[in-house]
C-alpha cells in the first residue's frame, strides 16, 4: 500500500530533467548496439518509438492512478523509467535493470524520500509480472494497465500498417493485419482490472474494430469476415 505523500515531491523542472535523461539513455542504447543485433527496421525498436511509448504510458498511467486512487507521482515516475533498459538488455531482465537505473538516478540526483524511491522502483521491477495483477500495488497495476493500453487501439493499428510496409505487403492485407491487432487487443484486455482501464480498452478496441470494418467496406478485394 502506498505511503501518503501530501505534496508532490516532483517539481516540473525535475520531471523534465528525468524525461531528458530517459530520452538520452534510449538514444545511447541504440547507438551502442551491434549492427544487425536486433530487428531495427521495425518501428518499435527505435529510441523514438520507445520514448513516445513511454510518454503515452505516463499519460495513461497517471489518469488511471488518479481515477483509481493510486499515488500519481509514484505512478508517473515509475512509468517514465519503466522501459529505460528495454533497448539495452534482454526483455526478461529489462524491468529489473530499469529499476536499478532508476534507483541510481533518483538516489543521486534527487532528495526524494527513501519510501518514495522504493515504491517507484518496485513498480518498475514488477511491471513485467505475468500473473494476476491483483497481487500488485495500485501504482504497479496502473503502470501495467497503461503499458497494455498503449498497444491496444489506433496506435497499435498504425504501427501494424507501418510494419506491413517494411514487409512489402500491400494495403489489401490491411483488414487482416488490423484484425490481428484487434485479436491481440481483446486478449490483452483480459488482464486489465480497473474500471478506468477497462473503459479505455473498450473505447480503443472499438476504434480498431471500426477501422477494420471500414477497410472491409471500402477495399473491393477484401472479403468481410463473418
Ligand atoms: Fe512499456
């Protein structure tokens, strides 16, 4: 359970500095990468994509935290750092490594209380937890739900279309590929628990469903699905 912190310990200037640090860290991770080590041509392997994803997650997580009564500062700082190590280390250790980097930054660069730093770091560390999110704190849950939501919806559909270009597919495949985004979204939605995130997921999935139907409606060679 979150420790009550009445006044926000995070000033706008401090937050902007942290954001810059995360951005620069991602850019440096890509620069340090071995040539061909990852599928770099896919949009989600770039520092720009990752940083944008982080900003989306911060915004979503903060809204969920506010509505669900979680501590918004713990949640937004955790969200900001959650994927900092994503481009540097393997997926299965990026959460733990992200928590380590965040702790080092927060302990050296800020005067935040130890309990605040601990809660931020445990949310980062637990954000790739695959079990039932009801086991976790409200702040960690808000972060995980936001992370799921960023992959669900119009943003996910746009990325899929971009990926189709890299794979030399034509727009005739678009309804099918957007259909996959929809399926994955429906699956991801099952992990979401809070009412706020459930409503957001519902709205986002509806947009993807519409888009898929519009594609089926407008493109002659696409057979509408039953
Ligand atoms: Fe993420």
